[in-house]
């Protein structure tokens, strides 16, 4: 998701739960903990782990020892920049037709259709689903696949209309899903486009002598949008209580909902389905004046999630929402976004509509007739991704999930069902087996240097008797998950974004993207967040804007474990940031604001994608390749901090424990994105010879009426030139070799 938007600094978690930095500082003070980290089990001991033999080594290769390409220099060029010997091609971009009968994209906002059969906007998480000769999912590269791609937001929706967005009859506006709308009505045609370019695009692609290409007439080419009917799915014992909170005028039983919204990171299940993860869904709703007052429970939940809880004041000129609810009070396509309570009960209005978002949504990319399912038991929050543990036959599966906001938590879902490879290709029915029954946990990072997964269960008196919210049953925990995690004392984290599992050893990584000067000064640093500094050229932020990556190892390498060991892998920084550069980054591998994380099965490379607002004065966002180590390979350093706070210079020292310095041979910049773009979303063919990468929101900082910040990809010959477009690109080596080594 975009970290450029100031409104994302809003914090909905006001609980007293400890911060990650608090417990890390305590842990580092303990000599026994430091010894434990330094003495952690190495890779050699992992060969005996159950379930690892099927994944270690990927396509038969050993983990890469060094990277085989020169670092790409920082650049502000409006193009995708790669190392020598590599090339890219655009596979598809915002607005491309999914059927031959749909007109080519004008790139001028002139489309009269509703976008339900066009590629969506803001390409994000994605994955490949290979098709065997019977049309079923297979893990083997058959030269034929469906590529599923998330579409995160409508932050650049003004590019979709001829003259920008319209509110109150005035066009030429630009508002994001976090933005401030003038009060008044919006035109239906514009809003339908914006609703439908959310969701997921699926396209069939085939391998040709010229590379991977879209099959334009494939019946598998389709969209799941914010209007697609989806099934509300959950544990048998609690499904009725879950659906009671999903009741709306559209479905008075609560068994069905509509669509998926603001999908950021994603997940791929071992049986071959796609998990679209609903992230910043809370900001799309509005409230009209009048109607019944919300209950205390509803008010508490909405405030914890950032959902609007009161109509704008009568004299207000602006209101935070997308403005979709202003189009029509009688057309459910628009009135569903009005979460006021004007009716006599929930069956008469859409007061519960926000309860239908915030989940992992399972989609079968190879079955056009399969109804997607919202997997409620996996919790409701700002899902960034859902990464599966290494499947082990006869053992339950774990899915690791981050809640992407400052001061939020990391979660784990563990299935009741044990993994059976016979379920590969089982589609949504297999999802019902593994994702409807299980246990949901929140992570607590203890001062001992160990961590604990705390089960979120109504049997826990801390939840049943929680003063901040009246939990009535287990179903409440799945729908109001953030509050349940508050109750059990989960550890606050700094914006947990993508997670990734290292296929070589089963360790789990999470990107913690950044923090601001409001929380980081030399007087407010600690061992986990030891830096407080100003951008070296004084232009782009202060505090600790560069973020870091943590990792942890489950006890016994078991998905069902409730204990784990953790440390920090890398700290982002500019290379000339002095003591703030804790990982000793150089000009060739300096990075900021890690967001996407992904491990290659073919090479073992950890790919790091950035969504940055701190280094963008000297380089576009980037993709880096890292050769990972293992938990506990760090050292202790002392950092000297200096920063001007309220006109007064503050200094200080802070000790911290930093992961092993990787150096140029093991951490290099591989790609730099066009102007204003985020690098996000990644997939790879099993042989490691083709990477699929998403370039999101080029030209994001364009002002209405001004010159576009970016002209990509039209400036490089793709489609009609002019406005910038998000796109999926395909990267290969000129010599056809394995990428990165």
C-alpha cells in the first residue's frame, strides 16, 4: 500500500499494549538472550525437518551464495531500470480489455463501460496458477497459467475520467480513498468505474517463443470486483452468529456479501487457490444524517477500525470518504456505502456493510463458476498478506498475516485439518476444509527474546471481560479481531506489511515499513527503533522513516507451535546516514520503507520491494535481492543520533542488535521504478527464469491540471501515450538464464 499518504499516519490502536521496541530493548539487555541469538540452529540442521524435503532446493538448486548482477544505481528516470543483460515487457496495464469485444483502452478516461471487464488499477499482490491438460491446477510449469492480480485502491482514479473526479458538479478533482471529499453528490458513471477497478484480475497467459503472452479470448479472463457476490464462510459452530452481523438490506440472512475491496498483499494456498487480502477498506464508507443512533458496541468497533461513526457536522464542508454513498439512496450499488442506520433495523439498511470487509477472500482462478468465499475465521483487520507455512503431510497449516497500520499486530491462523497433498487442485471445497475450522492467534514478543502466539478465544477471561468492547461470543472475535488482540496484550508493531516464508528453513519474515518524527526523536529511541535523524539533504522526512524487516523461527519448526524466537534481519537507511545506517548499506543497496517480501524457490533469494517516501528525492522505489541468513546472526552496535526537535538540536546514544551485514555480494538493488511508482507484487516461474513484477501508481504525485509526474508505460511504447498506468511487467535475462544469480 502507499506510504506516501499522510492520512495513513492516523493510529486507531490506543491500547496500552507494549510496542515491539519496548520488548526488544529489554531482550537485548539480557546476555543469555544475545548468546541464544548468536547460537541459533544453522541451515545444515534443517534437512531433517518433516515436510522440508519437498520444498528445500526449489527447482533442484542450492541456495545462492552470491548475487550475479551489478547493483542498479539510484535513479529518477521515468522507466523501469534493470541491470545490464536484463529486459522487461509490459504484460498488461490499467484499463486493458479482458475480452476481444471490449474496446481498447483510450487512456483518456473516455470509456463508457463500467470497467467490469477491464484490468483494474493499482496492481499489487499476484500469483501464478499453472493449468494441466485436464484444466486443473498443477504446481508444474505447463506453459499455460492464470495470473491473478490484486488491485489495491483508487488513489489515481482521476486518471480514469476525462477531467478528473467530479463532486458536487465540479470536475478536475483528485481524491484518494483516504482523502477529503466536498459534501454533495457524485456521478454514477464515475463511481461505477471506481468501484469496479478494485478487486482481482485474472488472465490466462501462455508461453510463446517471444515470452509469456495473454490469451485474449480465454474464458478464464475475468474480474472479481467490489460488486461480485461472495459467500460468508466460517466455522460451523459460529457461522450463524457471524452471519447475524453481516445482515443488510441486500441479504437479510447475512450469508452472502458483495465484492472485495482494497486488496494489497495476497496469499496462495497449497491446494491452488488465491487469497485476496482486504487492507484499507475502512475509508470507503460514509454516513448520511438522520436515523437511529449506533449501539455502543458498533461505535467502539468502528472507532477501532477507522470506519466512520458519525455523519459530518451540518456546517462541515468536507468529509473523509470516497463519496460513493452520495450517488443514490435507492440504488444498492451506491447506498451500500452509507453505513448510517436510517431504517428500522439492520435488514432495512446497510449499517452492517463495513462488517463484510476486512477479510481474506478465497478465489479459484481456474473455476469461473466458483463463488469466492470470505474466510472469516482468519480474522478481520487491515490484511496485508497471508503467507502459508511449509506444508507437511499430516500436519496442520499455518497462515501468517500482518495488520498494516502503525501500532497493529501480527496474526497466525492454524487449520484444524492436517495437510493432505490429495487436496491439490481441490479449489474452494478444499478451502472449506482448511480455512473454516482452526485457531486464530496474535503475536506477543516477550522481553526474553522469545515470542508467544496468544490464542484469541472467548474462553480467555481477558477477552470475555474486556472493558474496551463487550464480546458476547467467539463470532465477535473473528469480526472485531483488533479488539480481541488488544485484550490479550498482543505486541504493537510498526506497520506490519508483507510476510514471507523462507523455503530453505521455514523462518518467517515481516516487513515493518516505517515510523515518523512524531514517535522518533533522540529522546524517544530504543533498541528496536534506535535511529532518530533528519534526511541527510533535509528534504524528505525525519525520525525513523526507513523501516526494517524482522523474522522469527517457530519452536520445533512446527506450524502449531505457540512459541517462537525472533530477531531483526535488516534496517533500511540511506547509505550516507551515518550511525542510522545500522546494516551498513552502500550506494548499491541502500533502501527505505520495505513493503513487499517474497522468497524464490529456485534460488533462495529474498526479494524486497519498497513503497517509499523518504528516499524519493534521489531514487524511485526499488526491488532488491538479498541472500538471507538465519535468526540470530547479528551483532551489537552503538548509534549516535542527532535531530532538531522544535528548533532545538537533540543528541543521544542507543545500543541495538542488528542482523548480519550482508555486503554487496548478498544485497543488491535489482530494479528502480518509474517516477511516483511503488514496486509491489512478485511471482516467478519454477525454473527461476521469469519474474513477474507489478509497478503501482506511476505518477502518483501528479496534481490535477498539472503535467503528469510520469508518462510510463506509454512513454516506452505500451498502449496509447499520455496518462501513467499501473502495470504488470515480465522480466527475463537476455541469455535466458536464472534471474539474480
